[in-house]
C-alpha cells in the first residue's frame, strides 16, 4: 500500500479524528494532490493497525468537508478544491494533542509494549460478548462480586494451572483491570503490612515505577544479569518484597534460571517475604515450552499477576492476581471498598473465549506470527547494524539490542526517527547510567518484510556507506 506517512498518538484517543487530521494536513501540504486516489478503507485500516470503522469515519468526515470526493466504482479521491483551502489557524494550546507539525512522520513503529492490535480477534470477541449477553441472568447485571465473575475466576484457575503450572483455585484468583491495577492494589496492601520497601529489577518498565511509588513504597533496585535478578544483591537491600518478571525479564529478555528461582524462593522463606511475579510475555516463548510460573513452586510466597494486554489487547483492561487466600480476600475487600468491582459482560466474554478453546487457538496463531517477526528482526539487525548484540531468549514481543561501543543511543533514536522509524532507547529503563547504549525494539505489529525495511533504513542512517 502507498505509505501515506500518517502519524498519530494512540494514547491520545479519537483515532478517526487523528487519521482525518493527518489526511487533511497531507492534502493541504500538497503531499496528496487533487485527484489522487486513496487506499480502500480496509487497506488503510490494516496498514495503520486500526479498525476499519476508524478509517471509514475519517473518510466520511473529509467527504463532508470537501477534502475528498467519492464516486461509485472510482473509489475515494482527493477533491479538486482541496489544496486551495486556507490553512487552519494555529492549534489552541492545551486542547490539540496532535504531534507537532514538524515531527517526522512515523512509517515504521518499533516502540515496544503492544501486541499486533490489527490481529485482535474481533469476530470471535463479538461472538463471545453475544454469548455472554445471552447467558447472563438478570441478577448478574447487578453489582458484581468484586473479586470477579465466578465463571471467569474458574476458567482462569484452569488455564493458569494448565498453561503456566500455577497452583491455583478460583478462590485465590481476583480479576483486575490489568497487571498495573493488580500491582497497585497488592503493593498498597503489602505496605499496610509493613512492607515499606519494595525491590524492583534494574532495568525495569518505566510504566510501572510511578504507580508503585504512588502506592506508598520506597523502591530499591536490584541488578539483573544473564540469569535474571541477582538474589544476593536483593538480600542486601533489606527489602522483604520484590517484583520480578521471571518468564521474560522486561526489558532484557532474560529468563530467570533454575538456580535463581530456587534462591529467590529460599530468600522469600528466610526473610518471611513475598515475591510478586509479573508473568510478562509468558504466552510467547518460541524456542521451547515456556518455563512454569514461580508461583507454582511456592504458592504461599508468590503473588502471580498477569493480563490479556499482550495476548489480546491492552484496551480490554482485563487481568488477574493469584494470591494466598488471605491476601486474595483482602484484594477483594479493597475492591469492594474502592470501586465495587469490574465490568461483568467482558469478564463473561473472556471466560467463554477461554472455555471454547478460542483463546488458546488465537495464541497458537500469534505465536507463529511473532516468531517469524522476531527472526526477521534479529536477522535484519545483524545485516544492517553490524556490531550490535541481541540479548535475551527467543520469546516475547520485543528484543533488547545492545549498540556497539561508540554508537550513541540518542543519536541512533533520532537518526531512526528522521527515517520514519520510531524506536525506543533503553537508557530510561535503568535506574542509574545504563551499562551500554541499547535499543528496545517491539516487533509485534510489523510484517517480516517491513521489519527488514525498517532496519535497513536505520542502518543507512547510522552506518555511513550502508545501503538502506
Ligand atoms: C513489565 C510490564 N508488565 C506488564 C505490563 C502490562 O500491564 P497491563 O496488564 O496493566 O496492561 C506492562 C505494560 O506496560 C509492563 O511494562
């Protein structure tokens, strides 16, 4: 498809407004000339990773404004008067969250953190929603059990036991609005119990740090090496609670080794402590069967959290906490006292998706896709960025790429941006200075060919003489 170089900010919402604004700017600026044909709404939606409805609404808006014209059999074209329209006045500060006009357009988005949103199983999800609506009794539409719909807690208990070797009964499960939500509650409750200090991995997700601090704990950092979190260093911190990502450390991609798993559990027992296990990326291991979760070997000491943010979509805001019974009961009580529980219809829909086998089928399909994408990205990094080192196991939705000595992280991020490739540097994920310059590349949403092209562009920007 033609690259229209539309750039938008997913976090800002109102996607159809943003797509319309991008097209309007392209027409006004002359990049889309009068008479030029636009891609079909289906093609553009696929390319942008948005729903078709978003593009249809944007096209309808621009048809109404006269920027576009549509004739049966001739598709949608830029209108004859479009380029001569007066530019809009400058945007009002504080209201317009579109990217700055001179921000380079993003053609290849390799920022980590989201799955392939275009692959969300819309049809299957809507039939699960319909099934839920058919099955729900009237009284189930009242205020829910704040621990979550019993049917979902039962399905999650089965799924987590089967797939993640968790030690779980429905009574230990509390449904949350994602890992972030579960962490915020659990860490607050642990702080009430006297866990004023929480150890977190270094490096770690920047999204989690503020919400953990907000929960009222002092954060201390523990280094991660090739085997995962350093338990000897953890012991020295004096903390009795730690948050870890054993299945696929974020962002280094290391899996917690068998020895470290045993050490971590022994540490928790010795200090009467607690391990919070963020089961990050656990669904996506490509080189072997995933290692079972830590909670399965020490259910009395480990609180397991997970969500469907990577397996389905973050927009669902559906996750879980699996905790020892007394803590699970307090999480439930916390929700009863703060928000009266989560949306019920979606919980029933997820239960149906799991029970029917569709959730596992979707994961199998995505695993194959992601594996091809990861392989393509790793190959392209080797081909176009010689001297770079890819860390971590074959898993997840991102890779940690260490840059060669002498290559500055920020210069690479900026050079890539000028070529239309959005990438994140790893620096902000480290507590202090990072040991070396690195990129964290998310590959979930791009085809192997587009990943190769993106890396060729980055290579041409940072390596003089490379043929991008
Ligand atoms: C390390 C880590 N775990 C989990 C998540 C997912 O959070 P949630 O389930 O709230 O979408 C994120 C998202 O940023 C993350 O960085």
